[in-house]
């Protein structure tokens, strides 16, 4: 079997300058000889992930060189250092960042051809085949070797571990009863996994570059938002078969990529943010839906968003407003802009009640700040300085703290605990000095929480959420996100939706 780049990482830039056409032509020949069989003639992927500019944009040159030269352990990605000169590796890295000669396309027939049902659900028991509480399971993404672990949230033991597609992204989503979990990869693969029986049920490739997915309130539909091609794919949640695709065209006909899709359960709808046109879409998921979008005009291109607790309003990232834009979903009107410095990561913010009033807090990916907003007035009531820019913020109704990382700081081994009433940093922990600490998720009852150490020699660290005593460490390969079934299906306060 030829060498496959199954575990290829993101590419940001080549290691060195490549200036000649001859070098790029040689890089194309090297791709055809060494990579094409696994990654496709047009680099759209196959046995290995897609190698397109839309998919490759998040890793340092030194990291991609290490993968090309040394390969990836426990995968089919072989080392090419003995076959390619350093300059050839540079040229190959640059070649992969350039658009392919033939523009990639992925249509409805391609989606249907990619669909495969691995197990007939009707043949499986409809109750858990393990002794764990089905509402206190965690689904954990291990980014280091592209696997997913299922963890018992009472005993803190791994029940199952299975290989995922390249770079699971956007957060797994669950069926309303918590039995099934739906996973989306960066290069468009959607997977359906049965948590009762610990079996992979079905897969389909819904696009070439996918942002995320959402599951309807009634559990009948899965909506996938794609950047390439720019569209939405509606899937049958029972087996991931394609229902239809929806071209994401603005009212003026302009094509757009999708920024994010989420379920607004109280509204029985999906909400879609478009990246290239100034519109938000609402798609009803009620009885016999036609999935025709209700178009809401906004005043900016929106990257990501969060909901108010009653799901009547949308708080979205807005560059023009230098922060956030609040949109009333009932009236379709922009309520106000919120001036926030830097780049607030609103999709990772969270709500809680303080003195009987709802507040919303958001980390910031370019400044060492957590911004706290009163959602009755949509005014910033506190800017909490942190040790550096952060990515995630999580809490639980039964926890006195909101936990936030400093993911983009030089010293990103720290995690802050913010007192939700005083809005002060009460504690700063360094669970594994020198290793990135990020992304917290609480058990269903909020008594414990799991924290990720983002390293190939990493771990999930279990804490008592009140005493902050460490309970257990589970070694893992760069665990990134982890998601508690009960918290997710109940859209619990403090977790991401």
C-alpha cells in the first residue's frame, strides 16, 4: 500500500521561499508520485484528508516540515525526509497552499456516492449496553492521533475509543435523547456513532471543507455548514443520507461560505451565519419543513455567534462594530452594537446569573481580557484582565466559577477561575507546567469537571469543582474538546451550544 498522508496537519506557510516555476512543477510531480493515491488527483482527499488551501491554514512551517520529514507514528503517514531534499519539502508545502489547477467541486451525487451505512440500527439494542449513566458520558476528541474517546463521567474510565476522520471540528452534537453523537471533520466527513452500543453507524462526506453541524430539536435532521463548496447540506439524522443541499446565495445572488450553524431549540429552527454576505438565515425544522431560509439582514459579515438564554436574540461577532452585534430574531432587526476590544470569541462565551440578572462573558483571542456583558442593557460591565488571549470559557449552574484558558499566550499552561459573583479571578492553576491547559467541561451534576492538557503526551485532568482537588488523570493524545451528553442535550447553563 502506498504511503498515505492520513494524519496531515494544517499548513500556514512554507519553511523557506520558493520562487521558481520549475520548483513548483517538481513539487506537483512529487505530489502525484507520493501523495495522489491517498489524497486525490485534485487534492480533495480520499483515504487521507483533503490538502487544499481552505483546509490547510493553521500550523507553523516547522510543524509541517516535521510531519513531511518524519511522518506520523501509528498512522500510514510515512517519513519522506529520505526521499525529498529540504528545498523539495519547502516547495511541496507551498504547492499545497495554492489552489489546484482544477477547481474542486462536491455535488449531491458525490455526497450520495460517499454515503455508507456500517450497521443497521434496527438490529441493535435500544438501551445502553454498558453500566455508565448515559447522560453523564463524555465524548472526547483526541486531536493528536485523530481518535474519539467515550468516557464514563462517574468512574472516569474510557469505555471506548475509535478512529475519527481528520480534524474533528465544531463540537460534536447529540440526538435529543442522547443516544447518538454526530461528528464533523474539517474535510467534510460526518459520522454517526451510537453511544448505547458503542458502535459507528454511518458516514457521509457532506462537503470538502466543513465549519460545523447542528441537530434539530426533534432529532430528525442534521444541518451541515460548508465553506467549500459554500452551501448547506441537510441530512436524515437516522442514517446520514442526503435530503438536499442548499446553495448559500445572498438575496443579491452573491455566493457565500458558511460561518456557523446552530440549533435554536425553543424556536424549532436552525440559525445560520454567512461569511460573505450580510445575512443571517433561520430555517424552520417544524413538521414537514421545506428548509427555505428566512433572511435576516444584518450590518456586517458575521463570523460566529451565541444566543441569549431565551433564544430570542443573537450575539454575533462583528468587525465593523469592533466587537459584537445584537440581532433580535423575532423582528429581524439589529438591536445594538457592543464595542469590544480585540477579537472576542463569542461562540465560546457563556451565560450565568449574577444578582438575579443574566450576564454573558466572552474570552478574547487577541487580548488578555474576558468581557462581561449585562444582557438586559447589552452594556459591558467588566473587563477582566487575564495572563493572555484565551479561546474557551466554561461553567455550570452548580459551580461558583467560570473557567477560562489563556490559549494564545506564551505561558498557556495557566487556567483562570473567575468568581461569577465578584467577577474577579479567584484562582489561577497550572495543572502541568509548560503544557497547554484548555477547554473545561463539567459532569452532568456539576460536581466534577474535566480539563484538557493539549499535548501529544497530554491528559484529561478531573477536578472536584468545589474543592479544586485533583481526582484523577487520564493519559490522552492531545485531547481537545470534551462534551457531556446531559449538559449538551439540555442546553445547560455554562456549556457551549
